[in-house]
C-alpha cells in the first residue's frame, strides 16, 4: 500500500515539474508576438516618438 502511495506522489510531482518547466515554456514562446513594452498598445499614437 505504501509503495502505491509513493508511486502516485512521484508521478504527480514529476508531472507538475514537466508541465512547469517543459510544457508551458514551449507554448508560451509561440504566443508571444508583441515587441513593445506595453503589449503592443503604444501610448503616443501611430508615430514612433521614442517615448516608450
């Protein structure tokens, strides 16, 4: 019984680490497309005045 609980705990921990350090960075990298600091919404209009 203890072995089963240890295996379940290990599997959950390994799954969490894989999701955090492998799965999320792969898919976050594909979603980032904006190059400005405020997420693509420049506050000084259409022209690049250098204020951001």
